[in-house]
């Protein structure tokens, strides 16, 4: 059974779009590739056919996994987000006390993570430490370089448009 997963509304939309793409575009491409490879002749010695069938099986596995994920998903609606404490769906401005610089993290579900956009999961070390904190709280997080300290400066609803 799949683990219960939490995502934002935009995260749910992206998962649905990914599933639609896999089912309606990639599945058709995979079937065409199998047909082309089958036309190369004797299937017992046809490596192209074997490869096309393996790719098709991987795709079907991805589709199945995504459908299972969507069946066990909890969506955090914008109107449910409380900005009193850090939770999934908020943007949190913190002061990195070691470097004396401000950083904004966007707390998202594990399928929405994007380090380049500072979208971190509630399961990441920093995310775990920040979940449940309030403005003014200081947290310590074990990072590869040692222990990092962050002070929560501001909590607001995450706006995808920003």
C-alpha cells in the first residue's frame, strides 16, 4: 500500500498533468516503438524489440505508480493553510544565523521538491526542523557541514506566481 502523501493544489495539478502526458503521449510512442521494432524480423534475436518492450514496461510501471500516488494523496487547500506556524503550503523567511543572510523556503510535498526554487519537503532535514515553528523561533538543523541555525522571521502562504 502506498504511503499517504501531502501536496499543494498546484502539486496535485502537476501530478495529474504528468499522468495525462504519460498515458496519452508516452504510451502511444512506446506502442509505436514496439511496432517498429517488431517489423525488424525474428523476435527471438531482436534486441530492438526487447528494448522497446522493456521501455514500455517501465512506462506502465510509472503510470501505475503515479495512479497509486494520486489515489493516496491529501491536498492542502489554500484556505486551509494557517500562517501562524510553518506547514506545507507556506513560504517561510528565515535568517541563516551562521551566514547572517535571509533565505525563503517554500514548504511543499515530497513530489514537489525543487531545490533550485527553494522548494523543500517537510521530510527534508530543514523542512522537518521548521514544521510547527512560529515567527521568532530558532531551530538547529544537522547539515553536512555541521549544525545550522535558522530564525523564523516571516510565514506566509506560498504564492506560485512569485
